[in-house]
């Protein structure tokens, strides 16, 4: 199943996001030109002093900003006399180029965290415009962190290969906060969860059609919770129409955007996460779900094959394409649900173990500290 991309809807939200941040951009831009000397002069190893360019101004944090929260707890944001800039490609401030140029001119090092890129399936012919700042900034970086091998492949394709040293670090999760529920949900019904920000209808439709197959064709007593924002114009109305049309009103619950604290109880009410987004570079939601012992079913594309091994979930094959999004076939997703529920304990235990071994925030933070110190000591030049 494919879904044509609404270019006008994508542009509407791109412009809206830009305008929302613009009101805070000018004061920060003035500060850019008042930066003091940025390199700290300490004996021995220089002290790590980081500026993140932008900070979340509200409690609902999505996408790239989630990674900033983890780093800020270990390395607080420094407004002046910082020696490192840390930027996530999917959470950039509007003044970013002027900011980076001014800071680097005074000796500051740029660490660039690369998520996904814009490409034709996502935004049609506008992808070069949306990639413009990323293409410049990634080549200004002193060190690049790719969130997955797929992030590197797509960045090489659309932004150009970089000369700076780089590493692949999957996104982290706090495995103490995101931990399995003491008692899983009632197994007399199958609780499915589709979670996170949806930019296109096909992703939500895929989950609804999977639920329909489970209930009407396979006889599974399944329910679906959809949590997060529908970020295309008219999304809420379109989703509600689809639920009514498929006669699923009694079996679907829709929740609004959520904070990190609110996410935990949402996960605890689910047996399985459905994540059918096409070519998702390194999604945090499946990582959090696995940390909570929740098996993952999704699209065998993007960074998902790197994150979800067969022991913790099932990924459904989809065509390889950069020009059109492809959702997994609903019947294949529904069959995967039945398979996982029949061996739920094994999948759940393996999901938790995989998250502890692969995504725990402590490893991620130690890796960052090593990179920061090496940069400041001139060992990664």
C-alpha cells in the first residue's frame, strides 16, 4: 500500500514551524555577535562546556529534542564561554548558520548529530530546499554522530560524504524510567499501540487496517491506542473519518501529544508496538518500547532493521524506494501480531534485554564524553 505525499501539507507545516520559532530567533541572533572567546583555558583536560543552540520551551518534546534532554542532564547548557556546540539535525534553531559561523570563528568545536534527511518521498521536489542548512552544517562539523547506518547512507546520498571523523550511535533510552510494568495488560484482549508524531496519513491508516484484519478476518480481540500528533493539515478529521468508515470506533482510543513522563503509562497499557513508518532513520519510540519489554512490529526499512532484531519483534518487508512511501501490508502486520502474542513472554524478555545491552543511556553518554574530550584535546583533528 502506498500513500501519495501532500507537498502542500508538508510545506504548510514547515512554514508554520519556522514562523513559530522566529519570534525567539532575533534575540538569540543578537547574542551570537556578542560571543566572548569560547575556548576554556584549564590545565590538564579542558572542561566540557556545551551550548545546544536551542532548548525546548515546552514540556512536550519530540524528535531530535529528546536526545538533547539526555545530554543536558549530564552536560548542562552553557550560554557563554562554551567550547563545544552540539546540534541535532532534526531540532535546529532558525538562526543556526550565523550562530555556528560566529562560534567556530572563535575556536568552538561543532558536534553534529545526524538524523534523517529530506528526500522525494517525504516532500517531493522541495527536498533540496529542506536539506539546505543540513548540507552546509554537516560539512562544518568537527565530528559527526550518525544515529544509524541508514542515517549515514541517506546523508551521504543527499548531503554529501563528510571528511570529519564520525561514529554511529543509536538513540538512547533511560532503562530505569522506561522499564517493564510489574504486571502486563490483561491477555484476554490484545492491546496494540501506535505512538509518536505522524506526518502522513498512511502510517495511521496502516494501524487501523491491521486492527480491522485482526478483528474481522482473524477473530482476534484486539484494540488500538494511537498516541501523538497528526502533523498534516486536516489530520484529526481524516483519522476520525477512517475510524468510523472501518467501524472501529469502539476499539480505537486516540491520545494527544504527550510528555516523556506521560509516555511511560501509555506504554504500560500495551502488548505490542506497531511502527509502520517508512524509512524511519532511528526512531526513539521503538527503543523505548523495547526497554519496557514491549515487542515491536514494523516496517523493514530505514534504520529499523538495525534496531529490531528478529528475537524482539517482526519487521515486514516493503519495497526499496526514495520517491514514494510504502506501508507494510496490513495482513502481514496482523499475522505478525498473532505470531508474537503466541510466544509473548519470550519476545518481551528479549526486547528488554536487547534494550539494556544496546540502547542504555549510560553507554551513549560515556561515548559522548569520550568524543567531547578527544575534540577538546585535539585528538580528533
